């Protein structure tokens, strides 16, 4: 059943941030029995925000409440000069959604637009400065081409390191030269037990996707923990790295159990053991994930949307 969203103007007047909404994925439904105009009113919610109502129809309202979810088919903006449009000129004014269980294939909403986790987090700069990357760029040479060449080389070396570690953990043939220098020390200290890795997840709330490097077990402070690990070739783990693996952890399990903690492992620094780590507890994982939701909300508030979909 295809339905048109009702009460959009009322919703955007009440919450002006919705005027720049670009919805995709799923909506949910919630009865509003105290509605003064219709005791059978059903609210349409997008990522927890009330964006309008199911059209006033007993059949449609019952169908929506029965299924609980729907899939966004399309939406349009409205401008007084060019009327309804898909160019995001004007403000959010119309949406069509399909009632019924959202069709999901391997965790992905069919027809949903997902953004890579790294791209999503590129809009978040916790340091408040780009001084680090600028300094690194200048150290690569006196032209942008040299910087770009160094960037590509770093990315290629990082890929080779990831591939070697994954092959090692899977007990497959690997190039020992591509293992980081601190790898043996890391294995000795944390005793990693690999269960799975490089399997794609789809976050249907944030509409973000990613692939964890390692899901399994390690020994952390004398206790065997169910964890995700993320390998980095940087000098040290960053807050953004912690945000990334927290997002991964909220969408992953090991042996059908939730992740107990996560760790970012950086092999690029000059340390005695050859690596540095950042441990993220389950409590911090959940807090970081909430921060990701706030980042998405902030982007929508100011009209920043990512068009590079996976």
C-alpha cells in the first residue's frame, strides 16, 4: 500500500529543522489517541522525529499500526516559483511511503541509500583543527601532486597490512613483510582468537555501512573478552577511530552475543612494543554511538547531506 504523508506543513512549522530533511530508508508508526482532530490518528516517525501523519483513513491507519514500519519511496521539496521538485530547492513538503514490513536483504533495506562509516565520520573533526594533516602534507613535498602520491602510497601500504593480518588470522598464506613490526608482540600480549572479519553491516537508523577488521576474542587485563578490533597504520589511535569502531560494534555480534569492548590498534608509531592501543568499553561504545546519532542530526539541521552512497 502506497501512501502520501499528511500533515507535513504542521510538522515543519512545529520543528523547523525538518524543512531541510532528506529522508531515506524506514519510517515507523505510532498511535496518537489524544489527537483533538482524529482519535485514530497515527504519527509517522523518521529517526525518532515526528514528520507527519498517516492519511485519515481507517484502513490505512490500521494497516500502518499492524505492520509497524514502512519504506520511504520518494520525497519532494516545494518552492513557490518552481513548485514541487527533487532538487532540494525550497523546503521538504511531500513524501510517499510504502506500508508493510521493510524489505531487508542481508541486513540492508532494499532501495536504501547507505554512506560508508569513514565518509560519514569525515564530517566530524574532534580536534577542532586540521593542523596535523596539513603538517603531514607539507612534509611530503612542495606540490599537491607529491602530497597526493604520498597519500595513495600510505593507503596502499595500509591495505597490504590489513590483508596480511587477515590472512594470518585465517591461517592462510600471507606475506610476512607486510605484517607490522609489532604484530608478534601484539599476538603474544592479547592472544587474539579470530571468529569473523570484513563482513559488511548496514545500520538502518543512521543509514551507514562498514566492514569490521576483526570480530572475536582477546585477553584484556586477564579476562577473555568478546571484541571488535580495528587495525590502523597511524602513529596512535584517535577519537575518530574510537567513534568508528563504536559504530561498528553497535552493529556486530560474536557468537550471537553483543560486543563487550572494542580496541583500536595503531602500528605506525615508534613505540617499544611496536604498537599502541585504545580500549573502548561497552559503556563508551554506546555513548559514542549516541554521539554519531547527534552528528547525523546536526548535519540534517544545517542541511548537510552526503551524496556518495555505497
